[in-house]
C-alpha cells in the first residue's frame, strides 16, 4: 500500500472516469453520424475516419462543429418515439373496447386472440418494450 499513495489512487480514478466519459461520447457520436440524414456517405466516412484515427481530437471537433445538430436529432428522435407510443396507446385503447365479448371472458374470445397476435407482432418489430407488451397483454386477458 505504501508503493501507491492515496493521491495517486484519486488521480488514477479521475483519468479512468474521464476515459469512460469519452467512450460514452464516442459511441454517442458514432450513432449520431449514422443517424444524420443530411450528411452524405462521404461525410459520414470522413467523420468516422477522423474519430477513429484521431479519437480525442475527432470527438472534440465533432462536438464543437455538430453539437447543435446532435441535440436537435436527439430531441427529434425522442419526440418521434413519444408520438409513436401515444399513437400506439390510442390505437390499443380504441380497439380494446371492441375486441369482442363482455365481462371477464371477453378477452378470451376471437378478438382477444387477434389483439394478442397484434401485440406480439408489435413487440417482435421493436415497437413495444417487454414491459409495455406485458401490460397490454394483461389488459387484454383481463
């Protein structure tokens, strides 16, 4: 323990923390490069090469040059995901009452099977998370 003082441990942890932050930022930038519809294929390749060959400088320059656009694309993706989820809720709520049957056995009828099939298809396509699927399934079966 005497060979590695406490201050050196803090210094090592600081640099490790910065490295992890940089890795997260690098992956975020790479996904943003591929998500950007306005950037041409050569532009995407250029940014990728820049971020791979000169990683620290490439990430820093990308954030400075394209940070605002990155924020807009993130906000647009979140807004689109929320709109898709709200649309799914409206469709599901609109068809739940007409799924066929009434009372406790209503969900077990032919309409309930169709609804479960549709929910499974949405889950397979990635439109629903596992938790959303389970909640909707419980609602159909009740």
